[in-house]
């Protein structure tokens, strides 16, 4: 299957270009923006459709060859500066962190809560894009958590000093000392953006994070609508859907929005939810 070369700046427009043999991958001395500009990648043909678990692209390597990256191989993607931003933001038009922080900020304004007072747990933090958006609206204390050491290293490399603390942890079996350290941060807000389901964060890990948040705290999440439907088998519908119905999760804002484009250029629609924690999760 022949890929389509892309060197775009916005996934909502068609930026197909001719592959160039002179493509030069980013060096460690480049800024993040330079690296994003320099990287060259190619997507599968627009007619080919993949599930979100199987999406891929190819990227120009230093020796001029093209290497395949599966989108869920975050460890490999984070190792190359700018590649995550290039694939998901520049080419596929992801805007979820900015969109969700905007919803949160509006909800805070309505509730009369200054963003500066929040103490955020950012689950599935990746290379720090959420922390950057949160800092932009005044949040001063964000703790990152990711299952990959490559995510933490990328956050420190690309967006240093944004997290008050960053833990590499598997929240399905959080060690007691790490749990105590996280509790000491007196967290009152959970953000989980572009990270629930699809082989990423499972319901049990979400529950662990939720339980670390103070009563009446804020919960900010994006989730594919199918995970909240009656036909869902992932466990999210029972846990989150039921908690919304019971009022344990009090929804303050809920918007269906375009998370990003799929590689076949169709929109991937997610639910964006800002809620208050009024009780324990169902299930
Ligand atoms: C698509 S990225 C989103 C990163 C970030 N939230 C953003 O919006 O830019 C998904 C992140 O979730 C992380 N992740 C996947 N499974 C996880 C788990 N079980 N626990 C914590 N993080 C996980 C991945 O390593 C990856 O960094």
C-alpha cells in the first residue's frame, strides 16, 4: 500500500506533498518547533481505513530510509523530538488539550474558582501538552503520571519545569509509597485527555486516579462516545456512565467535539466532559 506524503501544518486541510529524498530528521540541538518543521512523514492512502488501535505512518530516518510507526507505539514516538506533535497536531489536527482546558476554564469562571488554586493530576500526561495548556490559564501545580518513562523524558526534554512532579507508574497497581507521595500533593483536579481506552488507560487505572482527588474536585476527561454506550464492553460505560447517572460525577460541561482526524481523514469525535467529584465511582 503506497503511503501519501504529508508535511502539513493543519490536519483540517489537505497537505499532500511529494516525498523528498533530502528529508533530514531533527537533531537534538533543534528547538521543538524546528524539529516539527523538519520532520517528514507519510500517511497510508486516504482510502485505507484502520481502527484507532492500528493506525500508523512512516517517518524519514537519518539514513534516508522510511520507518513505520504505529500510533500506539508512544515510546518510539516520544523518543524523536517533535514527532508526537507532527503526527497528531500538525497533520491530524488534534486540538483536545486546548479545547478541554478551555471548557475547564469556563466552568471555573462560572463557579468562581481561580485556576491558580487548582492542584492537578494529569493522567496519561505524555510529553506535557496538557501541562502547557493548564499553565497558560494560570494553573500553577500540575503533577504528571504516565506509564512510560519515555513520556516523562520527553516532557522534561520538550517542556521543562511545567510539572511540579512527574511519576512513571502503572495505576492498575500503584505502589503504596508512590500513592503516599501523590496524596501529599493534595490533588483536587484530574485531567485525562486523549488517553482513555484503546489499549491506553483502563478503567482500573482511572479509578485509582479518581480516588486520589479530593471530594468536590474537578474531573476533566475526553472519551470516545462508544465507550459510554450500553454496548460498551470496556468497563467505562458501567463506571463513568453509571456514575454520571447516579450524580457521583456531576457533569458541568459536556461537548461532543473533533478530537482529531483519522488517517483516512475522517473526523474522530469524542465526548469532552468537565465534572465535579461528588462521590465514589460506580462499580
Ligand atoms: C495520546 S497520548 C496523550 C498525552 C497527553 N494527555 C496529551 O493530550 O497530549 C496517551 C498517553 O497515555 C499514556 N498511557 C497509556 N496507557 C497508560 C496507562 N495505563 N497509565 C498511564 N498512562 C498511560 C501513554 O503512554 C501516552 O503518553
